C-alpha cells in the first residue's frame, strides 16, 4: 500500500448503542418517504451530515440526507431510484444507520393503509397480486435505552483516484461535458436525468433528483473507466483522494467463554482516507 494511504488500522472506543428489532412489511414510495422522515434526526444525531447509499436493479446510487428526505444524485433518472427497483439502502450518519433491504413479494392486501404498501405498484403491468416487501432495522448510538458496547472503527477504501470533469445539465435536460471550454457533448444515454418528474408515480419527498447542499463529483479509476458520483461539500481536490467509508463494528464478550465477537456493524461517515481517524462532527465517545 502506498505511503499516502497508510493510516491507523482502527480506532477503538465505547458507545452507548441500541438496535431496534427488524421490521418486515410492504413498502411503497410513500411508505419509504415516511420511514426516512421518521428516523432522519436519529441518523444525524448531533452531526450535520447524513448520507444514503442505495443499491437498485440498474445501478448503485449515492444520496444525501437533506432535511428529512433523501436527495439522490441529480444525474440519475428519477425512475431508477424508486422502491420498485430498490434492493438495499443504507442511510447513515454519526447518530445511527437505517438499513432497508428487499425481502419477498407478498400477497396484495387492499385493506393496507396507503404508505404501508397497499398503494404500491404491481411488479408487472396488469399484475396486482403482489407488492414489494422490505425489512428494515435501525441502530442508534448515544441513546438512553442503549447498552455500552466496545467498538472498532476502521476505514473502507472508496475506489476513485481521479476527479473527472464536472457535468452540467442544460435546460433541455441533456447532461453535457466540456462546458468549461465551450465544447459540449451529449452524455451517454441513460446518464441524464429526465427533464421533469411530473406524472411519475414514484415522485415523492424521498425520491427527489436534488443535489441538496453538496457538490457532486465524478470519480474514476483505472483503464476500465470505473466511475461513481459522490456528494461532497464544496471542491474536491486530487489531494483529497482517495475517499473512504468509516465503518463501525460493535463488540460483545460471551459471559461464559469471554470470547469477543462482532455482533453488528454499520456505516458512520463518508470521509477522506488520510484523516478518516478524525472523529466526525457530532461524535460522542465514552473512553
């Protein structure tokens, strides 16, 4: 590993943490919006930032927690970030993490209230026998009902060692590059957001193609052209790369054997690799 990537292997600490029991039930876009709104404050905790990392059928998308909703990457078509395509979602900050993942299809229940899945779209046109079912769980740190747990924080390297040329979105809805030099070219199909989300059943406070207060940067690495777009406050210079995810593991000892095991883990923050060990804003420690 290059010297510039050398960092302490982990940061040990203690946190008062509580994990709520998993819940499984049908969710449509309205239900997902309500779920995010309900837990947004707990996820942020005393910090100012919150991030979303969603795995959908068509792509993996970064988002930012803005107020009580997720603002997804504005370069991604709105329809791609709906509950119909959602496979896995992690909404995280210093206060906690809400993890939502697809479970199974359930028989449609017309008596279910809107937002609980009763109003969800069918999986296939003309098929109203199944709706999307998800499981979610919330882990919060620094809560009164929590348990003191030993923790180990460590960095997970985020690929991307170059910041690509910024993209602009003109009024006709085409994503273009080269605007700085006056040579605009249309981006590949599927890379531009729709001109309007009007009329889209998925449009909601959660499914919003808004950049929030972050600047979106496209990172690339290697000759294969691997790319991803991440939200970052302000400019992102080459010296800021690579970025990393701060990941927290929760430890507990078996009272009979005294063996220590990892009982849970979560994402904490998006940060620079070189200073990942610096405590995120709003962190509370009990060393």
